[in-house]
């Protein structure tokens, strides 16, 4: 898979999370339902202080290898961290990341990138 090394500034994001793994038979449903909830139940619309209109799919908190549990977060970058309530707040640290284009995940008509710090 081709990628480029890019530097990202620190970002604060707010959104919703679920925990799954790649060997779970319901992994696709867990992630799909999270996206549905994000848009259809008004989570996206209710997040204040968005930096832009982009929604981010973030995969984090891996318990081990590619078969282990991880957290999926659907979020928006926000300007400040003063949100309260049902949102999970995370910081994406400043640093160098590998930027992977992935039309398989996003479809041919969507712009998408996967960011990964473990590109060495």
C-alpha cells in the first residue's frame, strides 16, 4: 500500500465510540451502527465548535495485534475542549503520520485518508 509521510498538528476531537475487533462476526455491524448513530441520531449536528465539516473515523486503543480489540471513534475536530455530556473527547497528538489513500473503505467518490503513526 502506498503512503506519504505527513506532519499533523495536534487536534482535539469529539464524538462517539465503540469497542470491537477484526475477528468478531459483528465487527461490520458495530462500526456501521456507530456511523448511523453519528448521523441519524443527531450526534454530528449537535457537536459545537467544529473546525470544519469533516467527520473522522479513528481507530485507536489497540489491545495487541490486528486480531485484538480496538476502539472505533467517529468524531469531528473541535476548536475547544469545553464540551460536556455524551461525547468522548480525545487529542490526536502532533507528529509524523503515514497518510494512506483508501478508496476501498471510502468508495470511489469520497475523499478519504487513513493516518497511522506506525509506518516504520
